[in-house]
C-alpha cells in the first residue's frame, strides 16, 4: 500500500530555531505553540544529553512531538530529520508548519542543508533560521566554540533575548558585535523569547544562495568544513557538509560533555542549594525536572551561566528527579557524587529511607 502525501503548493514551511546553551530556544518554541492561531505546527526537538528534558517542558501533545535521537544534530541525527519529516507528512491530519529546535551545541548549517537535499527539497520550504542570543551571557569566543559563531553567521533572524536584564549601552555593543559576524543581520530584541510571530514565521527570509562560503564563515576556525554549493537540480545538498575531522564531532573536539542524573527519590532543598553554590564555572547550562522532599510540586529548573530559575507546577505523573548538566571538561563522576549526596534522608518512626 502506498501513502499519498498532499504537498502544500510551495512545500511545507520550515523554521529552524538555533542558539547557544541557555539562550531561550525552548521558551521561544513554547511561545510559538501558545500563540499560533489557525495553524497546526509540528515540532522536531533535539537535545544534548542522555535525558530528554525538553520533551517534558514543551507544551505539545506527544503525538505532535517527534523526538530525535540524542546527540549532535549536525553529525549524528541528520538522517533522522528527513525520515521524521516524511513520517509527519504521511499522517492523516494535515500539518501547516514545521519548527525544528536544535541542541545548543549544533551548527545549523547541516540541518538547513538537509532540507535542501533530494529527500525534502520538493516536500518542504526552508523559511528561515532564527538564532537566539542570550544578552546576559554572550560572547562568541567565550567558550572557544565554532558553534556560537556559526549560529549567528547562518541566522536569518537574530533574536537578542533577555534584554530586560542588560543596560542599553551593553545591548548596543552586543548588536555591533553581532553585525561584525553578520553585517546584514536582522536583529530583534526580546524578553522571555516573546516576539510577534509574523516576524519569525512564514517570513521567506532564507535564501540558499546567501549561505556563507567556508572561507568567509570559518576563516578563524582550525577545522575546515567543505561547503560547495551547487545549483544543479540533482545535486545532493545534504551531503555538502563534509566534516574534515571525519567523525571527531565538534562537541568532543571542543571539550563539551554532559551529565545526566536521575533518581526516584527526592532532593533536600537545602542540599541542592549548597550544590548550586559550589557549582564549577565550567557548567554553562543545566535544566531539569526536580522533586524536593519539602514540596509536593514539580519544580522546573533552568540554569544559564550564573543565573538560574526555579518554577513549579503539578506533577503529571509519578515524581522523580531528572537533571542534565552541560559544560566543558566536566568532572562528571564528582558532580554525580555531589548530586547523590543531595538525596533527602527521609526518616519515619526512627526508620531511615533513602540511606
């Protein structure tokens, strides 16, 4: 039996959301899903780390959320994107728009090239790449990372986020720095990733011909990516992104690693606070769904740089702790030991639990 795919006149529009760790990508995704009107949007999400925290936080029903394999989206799951998009379009319920949220450690170029490849170019239309920049914690060279640079270099819209936490002179300096990377950048300012949807969706801003060439976009990089852009209709753009480092992916090369921690026992709030106070600077990003012995509620935790937030709601299922820490050259064994020490020692009638 064959399935007939009804292709929109110009192909299913696609927006790629990218940005470094903690810039506000999932918050923007939720903003889109909460404020779209008369449009059915499908979402592809990728995360760096063994536990999928974003799938817990995105306000979308499970049947609308296609979760990619964990890992680097530009190196290990690109094939999954094409397969997932085709599967979405084969569904009986019509999809009007597709949003792809990359991991904060992804170069968006290979993702874009996947949509220009032979499997998807006739089914989809890459509308734009939206790059979020954390105004409180941004410097492309801060992490010695090619990725932070590339995310801006390939962005059609740069969303300068968390601007309520930064003074105007600093914002102007950041905008100047962004334009040094991309001269014609369309920069929007936002708080909590809130922006009018018409400025980022269905904008038709992406142009394949405008993709920076390797010598322009990566002239300061040590590892070379070969980008040969051919307009021949039978050329496979998805294979243009040849990694000179072969399967040494950029995450390993730049020293990024992560710790995934899970427990079916609650944390002590005081112990977890002490853990945060002693957190090494090498931890750039953390997020999790937390359970504290002092509270019956689910606590949603986000850390970016030295700032963190903790909000609460009701548990949709059995409580448990799930936490991911991301950084460079982390001593994961030591961090795991410290998190394990945060487990509350519950005592009832002289009997200890969780010891």
